[in-house]
C-alpha cells in the first residue's frame, strides 16, 4: 500500500482529504453494542435494567436482545423474581459463552503468545511460541498452523469468531498492517491479509497498548470508561490513550510513542537508539534491565528469569525493579499531567507483582504530578498482570465484536 503520503517528510499540512475514511469519525458503540456491553458488565441482567443503564427504551432493548440471542452471543437465564420478591418476575439475559471463542496472538520480540478467550473475556488457554526467526512469513505461518490445533484441544467444540493480533510500535488497525516494528524488523507487513488467507478467519490487528486499553475498558478492574492512559513497559515501551470513551488512534495510528520521554538523569545509563541518554526506553525496557543487571555482575540470561528472581525476593534484583518503578513513575507523572485521565494503567510486571515497586511508582508519580492527588486511585497496575500478552491479542477481536456486533462475523447467523 502507498505509505508515502503518510511519511513524516510531508511537505504540506495534513488535510481533511488525506485522512482515510476509516480513521475519520471516532468509533462509537452502536446501540446493539451498548446493550452487549451492559450485558458483559452486569449479566445476568434484566432487560429493564439494561434500558436504564443504556438510556434506550425498553422496547428497543428487547429488540436488540432478540438480535443478539439470534446471533448466539447472549442467552436467557432462568426466570427470577423481581427485586426483593416484589414486582413481576423477569427473564434475565447474559453472555453466552458456550458457542463461540475469540482467538488472539501477541507478537513480542522473542516469542508469540497465542490465546483463546471466551465472550466474557476469560482466557481459555494460552501458548507461547518462541521465535526461531522474526521473518513475518515464518512468525505468521507458525501462528496460523498452530491455531487450529489449539482450538481443537481447548475449544470444547466452540467456533472461533475472529483472530485478533497485537504487537508493539506502529500498527494501522484500519488496514490491518504493522507499519513499523524496528525490533522485529517489520515494515508494512500486511498481517490481516496474510492471516485471513491462512486461517479463513476475520482478522483484526492493533497495537498492544490500544488492545490492552480496550481490554481494560471491557473487562478490566479500574474505571477506564471515559478516559485512561495505558503505559506499556516491556521490550517495547509505548502507551495508549482513552478519551471520551474511545481509544485514540490518530490519523496516522501513531499515537503512544513515549519511548523517548526524557526521564533519566543520564549518568551511567545506556545510550538510547536516538543517541541521547536518559530516555524512558533506555532506562526501563527489558534489554535495559538486562544490561544493568549484567553491569552489576548479576548472571541472568533472560528477562523472565530476572523477574522470577525479583518475585523470589533476591535483594539486588528487587532493587533493579524498584529503580525501574521510579523511572516509570516519572513518566507516569508527565502522562497524568498531560491527559488528566481517570486512571493511568501501568502494564509492567514489577508494579503488578511486587508491592514495594507499585508503592515506589505511585510515590514518584504523586510527588511529580500536579493533578495526581491520590496515586492509589489514579495509578493502577494492569488488570491482566501475569496474562497481559495472552489478553492483548484476543482483546483486539473482543473490542471489534463490541464495536459492531451486527457487522461481518461470518461464523454468526445472519441478522434477520
Ligand atoms: Zn531515545
């Protein structure tokens, strides 16, 4: 596809006509999507309650529920008495998890995580495929080859509705293309096209930070419905922003590159790929952590090993994660003041699993941020700690389903 017009060297300002139609108006949940969302949140739930939650008329809710039942996405539960035994008995509706699954893949630098998720957002199974090469054909080919076997082994006879794919850096969800992932060496990789052909499934592609922001909105713990910042710290360091209820994409789908926020002091730190010291990425990424561990004489081969040793309480390793937490806290403070979100979600395993790291991160964020008056409330670890990568892929598909449950989902019965 023609990427030249999206080049940063464009000679004229971005004009209205330059923005692809798909990127134009922000995505808004359809009424059917709003009903499905209310059922995901509150099911089993009475139709009258859904009407109150969504602001739709009871007749309209009944219509949407009929369509969703027809598609096999929700089902009626057993009849219940009215509240406190008063009022008319009602038949509540809930998400039907018996028929369909969502498949997902997260492509990290060293491995791909394949996962299956049910329609309530619960992981059914996950599997790690280490990369023997990062060639797109190889990575995508293995994913497509492995998926049917995983479905057969763990799907309990359910049908996959779609495949969601998430990865770091710069992803164009409208085209289904990974535009640029420097660490994988990927440029303009047509992931949707390749995987749709190889798997026969509808394929949705997005950045892992946007995918995790959507997952927090749909099935997360913290309040992220109206606004949120998701800060992802792994091999890749990037972010996603929720504003007015929508995960922000930007006309070039490039929002969220926070890797070069100048948070470091520069002394003794590694030089970033951008040739200065003290960038967020060069202080806190997984390679930076391994580099620092080696400089301190710690013998450690991989990041998962480093994390395991921190969780086991090895003092020198814990202090590395506490240092990381302080630098992430500095970035969190900048992002909190820039966006003033309901919450800032930190996707970082130290903050997710080690209480002193989260405390340290919150303390630095509170000390440096102007708007953060209660860091316990406004800075939270990922709802998916320990299963972040497994969640990211299928969350892309779950988000697409909720955006448009009446859309082209070939596995679902047609909408009459
Ligand atoms: Zn940099």
